C-alpha cells in the first residue's frame, strides 16, 4: 500500500470549510491538501487533536518500523518473549497502516 510521504502537518484554517453540519480541519502533505470533517457536535479541540494525530501518522509508522527492526536485530528470544504483547501491538499497528 502506498501513501503520500511525509512531512504531513496540521494547518489551522480558522474557519469551517463546509458550513453545513461539520467542522473541518486541513492536513497539508506537501503535495496535496485534504480536509477532515467532523460533526458540529464534536468539540473543536477534539477536531484539532484528530487532525494532528493524522498528520503525525507517517512519522509514527516510520518509528514503529524502526523499533520493530531494532527489537528483531538486537534482542534475544527470551527478551522478545517478555516483550511479546508490545511486539504484537507494534505488528498490528504496522499491519493496520500498511495493508
């Protein structure tokens, strides 16, 4: 699965893009912009937090992959067994982002 490479960043628009029943946030990826629409009932601070989390996704995916590679390369099977829950969570998050 391919995605637009980072640097993604949240851009505060200072306005609603669609004035019907939504709050919109803007994510800039360098190549394109896209809007995140939320219900008007969603608090504005939550709308911004959602947009910032989405903007951070490429960096988080890269970091998870680096951590997983470091664990695989540098830890014994015994340590990996002790970290099994964390490793499984990392694997699931990477799979969710890439499949």
